């Protein structure tokens, strides 16, 4: 039996600064409605429904305009909910990152690309997706499509996979600050240093830091975020991870306004914010 988890906060605070026009939430998920999009039996958790309408309300509050819908592990390789969310949000302002395996051929991937897909996610943390053994073979397919590969892994896996990731022929996007925890070494940890080396060689990274932190206002991950921005100022993007799945209690669920305020601390200059929220996502996702 899968464990339940809390849904998003009912109220989102307004950030203390205004994001630039075209700012992008590069990481979020849609759950349900479950009568239309039934959950995968192989999932590891069961979240409440989190609709496009709920997400739009949150995005309007924090003042962002564009979105990247990431396929969640609770749906396995059935990407219907993610692709339909892109359609609902608008193809001019939304893109999709899918979960597929080696059963998907190039024509089927191209068909999903026509609906807004531009990348594939490997989730080595939540499971119920693509085996890591398929990483290199899928990387070849993605290179042929001009797509990127997004990896969510534990910090120790970043070390083990560093050489494999460095030689992939497609762009690599490292999720959730490489899975590194601030309380477990942070910037000095082997996993973080492996990620920095990959960034210096051309990889991208998502500044989704709350899972690396002990909690709001996320000051303990500021050093990590700034080191990532310094290593790859033109290849860092940011995302809310709304509706913040797989947490254990409502008290753990972040306020997305506070998350954006944390980014404002990590990237205090206007040119940094413009790059992270607008220019970098436009290049990576094709906005």
C-alpha cells in the first residue's frame, strides 16, 4: 500500500520582489483528476489531486508567466496528464518533460514533441520510471530529437554517474540541486562537487532547493545555490516543484512565495534573475 502525502498550501504568499516578464517555473506537476488520469499501481506515494486551475492561481500570486510540466512518478510512463496540462496551460507558455523507457520509438517521441515535450526525466529517487541502465541508450535518442535528459538522483549517485553523464550526447539537466543535503556536507560534499564539475563541462541545473534544506527560509542552501550560479550562470533555471509531492506532513509543504524570495537572496542582481527565470529557460525549453 502506498503512503499518502499532503497537497499544496491553500494560500500562497506574495513574494517581496517582482519577477521579470516571461519568468518561468521550470518544475511543477499536475495530479488528476483521478477518474480521467488513474494512478500507476507502481507508485510510491498517493497525493491529493492538484489541478491546472489550482496551479494557475499559485503562479499568478507569485507573478510568473511560463511553465514546465514535469511528469510525476505516480503516473509512470503514461504521460497523458502532463501533455494535457501543457495544452490546458497553453502551448505558447508551457512545455513538458516526460518519463519514457526504451519501448518508445523516435516517431512516438516526435509526436509528443509536437505537443510540447522537449525532455525526458530519469527519477532514481521516487522510482516507477526509466531504469538507469537505459540512460546512455536514451541519451542517443534524445540527441537525435534535440531534447534534454533531466536526472533526479541521490547525491551518492551523482558521484557514480558523473562520467556517464559527462559523455552523453544530449544536454543534461540536474534536478533538485543534485540531491545534495545541506546538513550532509553541502558544498563540500562529493556529490555537490561532482555536480559542479558537470556544470563546468556544460550541464544545466535546477535551483529547486527546499528538498536540500532543513526548512524555510532556506538559508542553509544559499551557499550551494550561489556556487551553482557561479559555475553555470547561463545554465541554471528555477522551479517551485508545486504541489511539492511525497512530503510527510502539511508543515513541510513550502510556501511558493517564500521559495521565490529565497531565489531573490541567491540571485540578488537583476541580470542574474533575468538569466535564471527568463533567458536560460527560453533556450533550454524553446520558449
